[in-house]
C-alpha cells in the first residue's frame, strides 16, 4: 500500500537562481491558457474548443529587514549575471546628471557638434549600454525559482518555476505594522509539477546503513 507524505510551509525552502532566501514569506503562481468554444450556424452547442497561448504569472512576498536582500544577493552572483543598463538608466542613479552626461557629446558614445549639440554619429556603440549591477528588481536578468520541501520523515520534493521575470514591486509601512513586507509580481516561461527527490523508503534505507558506520569495530578498524 502506498504511503504519502505532505510538506507544510515551514518545510519549504526557496532558491532564486543559486541563492537560498530566508526572508521569503510566500510564493504564489498561476498558469492560464486561452481557450474558447467554436460555434457554427445551426447549433447552440460548441463544436470544439480552440486552444491558444499560455501565460504563467505569480507573486512573491519578502520580509524586509535593513536592506533589500534580493537585489544584493542577485548582484553578488558575478558579472555574467549583471544586466546591461542604458546610459539613461545609469544616469538616473548618478545624481540625476542625465542632461550633463548626454549634452554636447560629453558622453563618449556620441560625436560632438557645434554649440553643444550632438551630430548623431555614434563613436562607441558599446558605451550606450554598460554592464552594471541592477538597481531595481525589474532590471534583474531572468532566473529560476526552485521550491524544495523537506519534512521530518525524510521526504523531499521540489518544483521549478523557470525563466522568472520580475515585473512590479509594491510595499509600504504603517503605524500598525510589526514587520515590513515587499510584494513582487512576475511572469515566467514554464513551471514544473511537484516531483519526489527523495522518498521515505530511501530515507529508511539510509537510516539502516548509517548506524553500522558508527559501531566500535568500525571506528577501531
């Protein structure tokens, strides 16, 4: 007879990319697909159901401590994970010096013209977008969210939300809040079903083998 185990929220661990997060409170997801009935004259009943596009959406909720843990952790994964930001976006975080960076060809990407104008000629195409740390969540490159559940019976299960793109971010504080929360919504390319990584039978087998390694004879040999 088959034995089934369940995992609760306290058994869940969330991995964004290759970073495990301990500030996460909630992950929700939804898969929608366009489906519509097809009608023809002479019948009030649909002849078939047409199938269209699929959209995967979801949301995550973080507890905010003294800093933004998501941005900090994702930026710390290495340069290969950093996005290329345009000079406009970079200037917006540089004390608002957007006009100074672009005017009169002072930025090296443009050919300077008379009286502080740009001729439109591009000198260095790569300078138009510079690889840099993300400053907003929607600038992060796509990543996977892996949810792993491990209960006290040794059962381990997982699911993967692939190609996550963060879209919106919301939060706030009030006089009645005991903790600060931040919500983010996302879209994704695909989502997997829950899959067993380690069953209770495998855990029982490991438990039976493990004590033999700690016997006095084994230690003394």
